């Protein structure tokens, strides 16, 4: 008997960052993006959300069957109070062996919580679409959407690199407990990355980086459902046993 035939898989999305205000009408929120991305591959899941970046309290670690961490404009090395609370929470999830899947900032704060280190990358900004390789245990090789300047530069002791790109070698991590994370954004769509590139061109990122990003979005084919199927299998594999 499968988990699907018993009760819904209860997943909590932890919001670590906010969509720029003027883009919220078009693109909603990061938790909404994650739910829309993962739901087709994991229809038995029911999603809740907690906004730790807005100061909401984190749930009891045992309250959900699994967790997902959104991206953020913030950097792990800012060491904000809410980040410290999240790191403690992640360490509790590890102890309980609760499955957790991190995206971008989520990937980075998981690495730091588990003994690695994130910093501003010497390679500079990665924006647009980027080809990722795979070691056979990740979601498979393919192009993914990116928007980041920080990277995991020191691996946690319990982590294995499952994939990466020339720009971001530690781009996909798996752990010896139920945890996976990706530096890229499988929940984004090309329109949102394009909107970000246009919004930040000439200020947060250079016009050259923005132009390169827009070109890459036209040249590379994105298949976010490839990653969704991988994430769905991960949550099913670690679902509570009936």
C-alpha cells in the first residue's frame, strides 16, 4: 500500500525571501511558485507555508512530513536572527531525519547549518539559464534557471556533490541523512528571471550580465519538471510509513 492511499503528504514551505513588490501581482510569492512547480509531480502533497523572513515562528520540527526552503535576496553570512533560528531548526530536522529540500538561499543555509560555508563567489553573478552536469544521482543533466552571487565554497562533512556547473561546481548537494539542495531555481520560470534581469540591470547586476542572462534564456531549454520528479521521489522515499 502506498503513502498516497493513506493520507496526504504534509509539506511545509519555509519562506526566506520575498518577490519584489512590483512583481508580486504577476508572480505571487516563492512558496506559491514552489507549490505550483512541485504539485504536478507530487499530487498527494498538501502544502503549508511559514514566513521566517517576516518573523513568523517556525513549526515544531515533527509537525510536518517534510520541508522545503525558498530562495532569498539575503546572504547566509549576514547572520540575521531569523537565519540563526532557521539553522537551529535545520539541525533539529537532521536529528529527526525529516526530509528537507533547499533552493538557492535554502541550499546555502543548509550547507552552513550542516558544517559547510557560503560566501560571495569570486566568479561573480550567475543570472539566466545555465547548463548543469549530473553525477548520476541527481535529477539529470540539463539547463536550469539561476540568479545568485553567493555559493557554497566549503562542503559540509556529510555532503556529496551530485551536480554542478562550470560557474557553480557545488550546485547540487545530497546528504547522508534525508536532505537535498540545489543552487538553481527549479520553481522559477524564464519570464520571472527575465523580469529580474531587466529590473536589476545596471544596478545590482551589470548591464553586461543582464544582457547575457536574457540571451541564455532564449538559447537554453528549461525542463523544471525533470527536477520536480526527482524532488517528488525524494519526499515519497522518506514519507512516514503507514
